[in-house]
C-alpha cells in the first residue's frame, strides 16, 4: 500500500525573529513553509517526517436515474470520489503557479503583508516538495451526463407519416465540483508516464488538462 511521507507544516514563517525563536532548518527564511517539530525534541531532523496521507479514496459513489413526465424524458448520471489525496507537483513549477491564482492569492509577500499565513512565496526556504504542502484533497462530484428529451405525440407523428419522433439535448461533464483545498484544474488527472508508471508511485499530478464539457442535440426518427 502506497502512502505519502514527509514533513507536516504549520503555515509560513513571517519573520527572521519568528524563525530564530523556534526549531528550524538552516535554510528557513521568511515566506517559506514552517515545518512542524512532530517529535517535540526541540530541533528539526528527518525523524520529524510522518505519514501524510495516501492516494486511495475512502469511497466512490454515483447515482443515476431516468424518468418521464408526459412527453418529456430526463436522465442523468452523477459520480464522485470522496477522501482521496493527490500530490500536486504543479506547486513546484513557476510557470504553473504564475497563472493559477489559487497559488498566489493570499500568499506571503512580507512581514507587513503576510497574506493568510498559509501560502508561501513561491519556493523560498525549505523544499516544499518534501512537505505536506503539495498534498491536496482531490474529492469531487461531477454531473457526468444529463439528457432532456421530448417525444412528439403519436397523433402528430402519424401526420408526418412517421411512427415516432424524439428530440433531445444531451451534455457531459456539465458541472464539476471540488473542495477549496484542491488548487489544480482537474482532480482526476494523474501523471503515469516515464518514472511515474511505476507501481510504487501513485497519485502524482502535474500539468493536468481541464475536463472537457460537451453539449449535443439531435433527434430520433422511427419510420
């Protein structure tokens, strides 16, 4: 079973004075992530690393139904995943962080402008990739499919010398919802090429594309 392992963090260092007054690594600087002294020995060492999560969902779920109201028919499929963690490698790449406001909004800029105290200033200080910062809750819910149809009354169809006519509008991935802790653009995306194809690596995400939504319309004719 795979698990994520590394350092827990507790926000961002705000000043040199704060760093000097607490256990810290030699390369810690204001704006960098604050590592937690998990074993409470007064210093930060590799022994402070702990299990941080895993790439397996607590459960997956879905609901589907089809029902009819007079000449209208409606069908839908809603699907989701709950309690799954991903390692979002995009946090390390400036070209991604630059364009995604989730990584820059409320970030630390200075001691006078510390943001929300949780978002570091890019990659200052201790290596963020060795901490829980890239780990994000990728739980989601998605409206996979929704179809609305209308069947022409049989009397009207017969006038057209047809046995049946149905018009429909259908859409896929029309609604996609995830929690605020996920900062990417597609919680289902995973990188599985190159070294990431290893069975010992799972849940790594980088450079994901957004999920495509589609809408189509058409009609069925029975002669």
